[in-house]
C-alpha cells in the first residue's frame, strides 16, 4: 500500500511538469506571433498616414513692464580708445653755406680834436692883502702837536677866484705830521685874502698862489 502511494505521487509530479512545459511553449509561441503581427500592422499604418509638421509658434514679444516698475537704462558702452600713431620726425637736411666774404673798407680816422686854447695869461698876479705870516697865530697850533712838541714847514698852493677869495688848498710839501698839514689847509682859506689877478684886457681873473708856512712851538 505504501509503495502504490509513492508511485502515484511520482507520476502526478511528472504530469504537472509536462503540462507546465506545454503551457510555456504555447505562451512563447503566442506572444511571439502576436508581437510580429502587431509590429507589421503598425508599420503599415505608418506608411499610409502622412504626418505634417506644424510650424513653430511665432516668438511672443515680452509684455511691457508695468508703469510702476522703473525702466532700467541701457548699459553705457564706452567707445574704444583712440590709438594715436606717432608721426615720424621730419627729416632735417643741413645745408652748409660758405661764410660771406667780407672785404673791409678802410675808414679814414677822424681828425684829432682841436687843441684847447691856452689859458689866459694874467697881466698882474694875485697878491695877498695882508702879510702871510699873520694868517696863523700861536693860538692855532694843534694842542696835541704842541704837547708832543712837534713842528714843521708846510708848502701849499691856493686856488684864488676872480673875487680874490681862496677856493681850494693843496699841500705841496708835508710837515711830516698829518695834524699840522690838516690845520694848514683848514685855516688858510678862512684867513687869506688876495687882490684878484687881472688879464691883459684889465678884467679880473682866477689865479694861484704858492707859499710855505712854518709851524713853530710857542715860547
């Protein structure tokens, strides 16, 4: 009894496997056949129907901005910089010209100016109105020279005007002491008076007077 059950179960299992294989083969054949059929029909429909492409819709302009929204100004585009090409320096041509020939024309020297007329000669010379020894006194002796016991003789020249007054005094020989020489030409123009010189026509004229005076220490 146990053996019979085992053999029935085995045959049932084999039958189930065979039935499943048959279904699988039939399903594959069915699916394959139907797929080829539908593919052929789709290809025939594609060949019959002419599909026309529709043109793309025109570009729609963007709507204007609302009035409240500020309008952005267009960007400022700077012009390209101007490139200046340096002009070539002008060519300078140096032309050497010979120096002009200068022929100096001898110019005669101007004649010498005429000699000045000789000074008029006095018919009578200027003479002192008083003795020259009275022009100076012991009181005129410079105090420092007197203390140092200095003395000497001074030679002088006086310029006398047409009115007989002394206009200038010059020491022609010094006493050896500047203070005595200075006192001589300081006092003589004040003290000396002259009769003016006269020319050949009798008119009074300037003259000179040369003299000497000795400074002696008072006793």
